[in-house]
C-alpha cells in the first residue's frame, strides 16, 4: 500500500479562469499543508503554478502528452480533479472512468446525467472554493479500496455507453420515432440512475 496520493490534473493552461485552475491554485497551499503526501501530476501545456515556492516541488508537469499515452497517467494517479466552470462534457472524465480512475469534478452541464455524488464521483459546485476544498479532503481521505470502489462503480455505470449498445438503442429510438411510437429520450443512463436513487 502506497503512502503517497497522486491527483491527476489535465489542463492546457490557456484559460485558468474558465477551467477553474485559479480556484485550485487558491486552495492548494492549505491542502498541501494538511496532506504532506499529496502530489499533483499535471498533464498538458506547462505553466507557472501560482502556489508558494515550497509546494512547487509537489507538482509534476509532463507537458503535452500523445493521446495514446494518456493511459499511463490515468494508471499512475489515485484520482482525477476537474475544475472547469464552463465547457461541453469533457473527454478527460470519460477517459478517467474508462480507466477506473475516480473523479472529483465540478457540476458542469451534464455531470449529473453521468455521475452520482459520492457514489460514482465527488461533485462540487463549480467556482466554489469551499466545496472544492471539501471535495479534495474527501477524496484524499478515502482509502485505496474506497477509491477503487468509486472508480469501479463509475466504470460499471458508464459501460452502457459502449458504442454497440449506444447505436442499437439509438436505432431503436429512431425506428420508434419513425413509427410514431413516442419515447421520452434515448438516455441510456436513465435506468442506471434510477437504480442508484432507490
């Protein structure tokens, strides 16, 4: 069992405000102080992190990484943090889940359709430093087994999105629509999310 925890952060560094990096930088000194064995693995364009110098050695920046090598970094990390304030549903979350890596994410549009708070991910209110801080505390304090359980639950939940299943359901939806059989949606996660609520 390893003592250190590694948090994966994927960001190109071009828009620290919209991506929420600014909020992460604000809480990192306190998090690093509380958890001396927490490290950040930053994948993406390198940038100057706005944290005290004494903590900069706990942030490893890889620079840009070819897409086919990302699996290595998902496997190295204990969890992914995603802090965006606004964007379409990001591939990085689906890639993390495909690698059974648990996720700490802001509540950007669509998150609640894919994840259940504290079951398949930890979801915090976007732009809320206090909630981000609480989320990081929660994730760092989880045992390795609890992190594995969260990552595995998310993986099992999103398996319904595999292309064969998705395309078959989409074709069924289109045929029903063509024959005037009304259907509410083609949301493959609807039944799964209902099961989580019970």
